[in-house]
């Protein structure tokens, strides 16, 4: 029973890590776009 729980926990952890990286990438992309627009002005 605990083995299934551990596997489920690992899956959640990987999903959380992927979502955090995705959100971080979106935020960085937004900053880069704003910076490029400011520089090109």
C-alpha cells in the first residue's frame, strides 16, 4: 500500500516541477518581450 502511495507522490512531484518550470518560463518570456519592446522603442 505504501509503495503505491510513494509512486503517486513521485508522479505529483514531477507534475509540480514541470508546472513550476512552465510558469517560470512564461514569466521570463514576458519579461524578455517587455524588455525588447522597451529597447526597440
